[in-house]
C-alpha cells in the first residue's frame, strides 16, 4: 500500500512539478490550482470524495484502488512542491552551460537538472515516504482492513484496549524505524559522488 | 579583416527601465581574437551572452555564420531554429566554470557530443581524450569536478566547449574566479587556442593577456563601444578620456 501510493505520488509529483515550472500558462495555471486545492484540503476528505463521490460520475473504485489513488494524489501534490524546490535549487549556471552546449530544454532537464535535483530532494522525499506510511491508517476509514482498523475491531470485541493498541503501536514502530533508516541509507548512497 | 563570422548590428538591451546595451555594433572576422574590456556593470558580459542567446534583447540583430538572432517579441523568441544552430557553433566558457558536478570529467566532455551531435560513445570518448590531453588533464578524466582545482576545472570547461567543435568560443571572465596562481595555466590554454586559429571573444580583466593575444581590443563603457583598435593603440595611446581613466585604474597595480 505504502509503496504503491509512493510510486503514484513520485510520478505524479514530478509531472506536476514540471507542469508548474512550464513557461506555458495554459499548463502552469491549472496545475498550480490543482496542487493548492489538494494541499489545502484534508486527506481524509479527499479519500471519502474519491470513494463515495466519484461513483456518482461513473467511476467506481475498489477500496484499495481508491486508497492508492487518494494517497498518490495527495502526496503527489506535496512532493511536487518539494521537487519544484529541488529543481530551483540547481544553480542557474548549470542550465546555461547545458544550453550553451546546444542541449535542448528536455535534454537539459533530463541529464543535468533532474539528476542534481534528485539528490537535493531525497531527504524531504524520504520524510514524506515515512509519513505516507503512517497515513495508510487513514485509508482504513474507507473499509480497508488496515492495521488500525483491525486493531479497533479486535479491541472493541475483546475490550483489551491497552494490549491491542500496544501491539498495533509496536507493529508500526517495527516497520517505520527500519523505513527511516532505509531513507538515511538512500541519502548517503545518492550523495556519494558529490561528497568526494 | 577576413569575412565576418559574427555581425552584431545596433544591439540594444534593457532590464526593465535600465538600458545596459545601447546600439552596439561589432563585426568579428574568422580567426580573430577580440578582447572586451570595461568596468563592472558596463554591459560587456551581457554583450557576449546575447551572442549565444543566453540573454534576449530588444533592438538590433545578431548574425552568426548566417544564422540570425532577432529581438524578442511578446515574451517569445522569434528564431528557435537559428538559435539552435548558433548554440552548436558557438561555445562558451563561464566565470564559475559550471561543470556538471554529478558527472566525471570525461562525461562532462562527452555528454553534449553524444546527446546533441548524436556521436556514438566511442567516437566521443576518443575525441574527449585528445581534448583533455590538449588541456593537460588526461590523467584526471575519471575524477569528478569537485576533486579538481579551479584552474583544472576551467580547463575541463574549455575542453567541454571544444568537444562540440565550435567555430567561435565566448569567454566570460574565465579567470576571475581563480586563485592567482591558477590564472596562468588557463590563459596558456587560451593562448594555444588563439594560435590554432580559433575565433574568440574574451571578456577579461587580464590586460597582459589582452595586449599579448588580442587582435583587437574593444572598450565598452556604459553599454556603448567607446573605443576599439589593436592592443597597442588602446593601451599605449587611448583616444578617449574615459578609456584612459579606466586603463589607469586597472593598470595601476
């Protein structure tokens, strides 16, 4: 779930970021509105909207699909701002050097800007990854048998709240601590050629 | 002078209300080395950045080997196809080197020939090796730019520019960001290029280099070409009062 949502978010985030820095107004303006709408509303509302409102327009999704899509879109919007910042942080001279060598805008983005921006955005992207993992709990509210949801069921069944929620807590921590360690490893890995 | 390879006519450029270039005209012959001097903010860097389209302009025209750059229209460039050709023919070396930090020295030099000129890797690497040999850095080609000194980085940048086999190279204060002891090695490479007949426009504060290597020295003052001529004429017998004042400031030390 987390990985699927992150995959959608990464792809969507990159597309939105590129759209938002486009010189074409017809592309830039709607993308900016979309990103601000998503960032300005709660994830839970977006999930409900996708699952309960979209069927009215003929788009009926399974709970898992809706959850993936909701998380992907929500995190995509946030990540697009991270990516946009990363792209802007690559020095202007890099773009000029590439252009003066005759490279097209697309080649400059692909070979020069994005590889450098990518290293800049790894730490914040990793943080989003970890928090997306935690947000998958929200998805249980649209009836996915998620950890929290299952925990709730068992707890209300057995009244052993402390034990059940402690177990849920431990499961979360056991998964998310290695995840954030993984993020740190990724950071080091991708920073190597620059650090030398 | 040989047939001009670059013809700049009445070039005017403003940033908002500030006019930085006022009707600048200059023709540069094939194989000519032109050194542009002037105070900071005189417009000399802006001038050469217009020639390869890094800056747009509002008036006049630029012709490079038959390809034309025209003033910007309503927020749009008019001549995308010509700009592309001009960028293939005109190389540029920057004050801050602007090497690609995530690529090795060799990759810095081969990237554009492979992507823009569609050379195969082998051909591009063979050419890159001999260019790196020429700038004296063949043994450094698997390092990253961050591992090199400033002077070495600038020599790589020159090799990177040469890899596209340009007909003209623009130098935008190529030694201004270097420690003094590294200036010489970069100027030496540039001298070699001039000897081999490369057409060069060099913005610099290195007056010794200008006197020795330039075919022509152009003095830009407040966005205008105030005076130009052979180095001996400009340095030893400047006609304009402002040229004299500028030279006495920069030659004092």
